[in-house]
């Protein structure tokens, strides 16, 4: 069957090549499908096409940029650790956590976004600067934000692993190196905040386990009893307010 399939595909390709050679034109037509190769137009049209291609490339990389160059990494990690500490793997749902993380990310990154809009996007749309200048200007606010949140130890790690010379100024540090150091710094900060969140819930689990053990209820899972108390504690201290406030203040 595989041999017959390969033969069929090869026969179809041969027919298409024969049709192209016989017609001698730059257009290939099939039922419902038309493939044509048009000559290059004016330079302005070519430039517009290149700009569109660059824009599509940037949009495809936007999720990675959002994760690697903003506060999203720390926020989503803290929220995930909070859910695990509560002992509710599916509540809140992942979609809710992602939505909350995105909202907090946009809120915490508002000064950076405003700076990029005023200094790079609007001048580019007005034609005051070219594409390269707009990109270089837009990167600077993000680099300043990442430098404030990145540890020197992490920067030195990636500089030494990349075999790069000791930079004289912050502008000499490549953006890729800065982004890598920023991510691991964010992960460390998120785990520190997660540890602080875990402690009160861990104490509740230990107390419930000791009580159940002293009562001889060894077959009853402690998590079943401790879960309502952990939720009650989280609600009484207004946990979502404290978590959101702590996350936003950690970036100032």
C-alpha cells in the first residue's frame, strides 16, 4: 500500500511538471486553485510586503516576548504555587489564572507600554522615524525594566557562559543575555514568594494531620479536612487582595 501511494504521488508530480513545461507560462491553474508568479512591482510595493512579513513575524513571536520580557513569568508562577498550596488543582481553572496573570501583567507594565507608545510607536506611525529606529527605541524601556528585576549574579552567569567580555556599560549587554538572566531571576523571586505563601497552609495541614492521628483516624486523608480550613483562612485574610498587592508592589 505504501509503494502504491508513493507511485501515485510521483505520477501526480510528473503530470504537473509536464503541464508546466507544455504551457511555458508563469501561471499554473487547477480546479479551484490558481498559482501564479507575478513580476516584482514598484519598490514601494516590495517595501510594504517586507514590512507586512516583519509584522507577521513579530506577531508570531509576541507570546514568547510577553513571557520572557515582562512580569508575566513571576505572576503566573506565584498564582500556580498559590493554587497548589490551597490544594485545589482545578480551582481556579487554568484559564482564569492565565486571564488574571495577563491583566496584572498589563497593569504592572503600563508605564513601560506608555513609554514605548510615546517614544517609538507614535513617531513611527507619523513617519518621524524609520523602522529600525522605532525598534531600537521600543526595546530600551523593556531593557530598563528587566535590568531593575535581574540579579547581577545571573547576568554574570550568562555573560561568562556566552564567552562575552565584561561590559563597560549596561548598553553593552546583549538583549538575549539580559532576557535569559531576567527569566531565571523571575523564577527565583516567584519561588521565594511561593514559599512564603505555602507556610500558613502547611501549618494547617500539619495541625489537621496531628489531630486525625491522635483520634486514630489514619484512614481519613488529612487534605479532605484541611481544605475547607485553608479556604476559610484565605478568605478571612482577603488573600486575593494580598496576592495582587504583593505582586504589583514587587515590581516597583
